[in-house]
C-alpha cells in the first residue's frame, strides 16, 4: 500500500488506504481485502481503499466488485473506490487549482502520460506556493504525493524542474519530513513482503504474529525477519531470538 491517511469528517474518522495500480494483477484484490481487514482490526476504524489508475483499462478492472467465499454465500465483498482518467478532470486553471489542491494532485497523477500534464503541474506549483506560506507541512505532503504518483513518467522531470520554485521543498524541515515518510513507507512495504512470502510458503501465522510484523517500525529488524522467512518453517524461526518490543 502506497499511502495511509486518517480522514476526519463530521460523521467521524476513517482510514484512507491509497494504492497506485499500473496494471491488472489477478491476486491483488485478495491482498487488498486482507490489508483492509488488518487496518480495521488494528486501528478499530473503518477503512476505505482508494485505487489510483492512470490506465483506463486498469481502472475498469479495479472497479469490479470481488466476492470472497462460495458463490452461494460470499463472506466478504471488496469494493474499492477507483479514480482514473475518465472520472478525474484535467485541472489547468489556476483558480480551480488553488480551490482544490488534492484534486489537482490527482489530476496530475492520473493524466501524467497525456500531453496536457505540464499545464496541470504548473498550476499545481502555483497553488502550492500559496499553501507553503500558510501550512508548509501540508504543502510538503502534497509535493511528496505528487512525486510518488508521477513515478518515472516523463512528467516527473518537469515536476522536479518546477520544484526549484518552492523554497520549502529544500528546507531542513521538508527534508526531515520526506525522510520520515520514506522510512515509514519502506517498513510498511517490507512487512507486507514478509507476510506475502510466508503465506506463499504456507508458514502458519497467528493474529499475534501478523500484528507483530505489521506493527514493527525498525527496518533492520524487518530485513532480518525477511531473510529468515525465506527458509523458516514456523513463526518462531522467523522471529528467532528477537524479543517482542526489542528493536521494533
């Protein structure tokens, strides 16, 4: 999962799990269902899956509801919220960009392979300049989300060039926030890799074992567990002599 956000509304809070999906992957819905259930159990809060696709075909596939369980009585139905080029508009108007920066970020990411993406990025930078003066921490979040969403597309080079106009992007606090975000993303990804590896190898894990892996925030510990998971036949072999809470 690429990003996890806590959203506050008048009706209460919920978690928004954001996943960028570039192509159709048959077993992905199963992973999504497990992750949503894990989030709900861990945080005791409703979770919504937002799948972001820059391909129209991928967006159509991801939008399909998936049932888990026998056809006669599905136990669970996965219904992601999917955003793609067909349902997110091109925002290249400065006024609209300032009014809705999150939507402008999505517009840039989902239309990143189209000729008009440069105009979207330009109005986004102008909008972020205004936000930077009021709320630099939120500004850097949008900068990072845009950078991650553009990936290795040619538009990413345009984005990096435009970033030189944002003084906050090179400030010490911005570097610190980006470093924290990258570390959190790496630990989350490594934990998911461990669980997937053990599941594929048929190594049984209890709910406590899974929670210990997903709640670990120490990358060195996770790397050690991943190495052990390649040959381990039980959870105890994965954790080895590591005591719960030690280095986690």
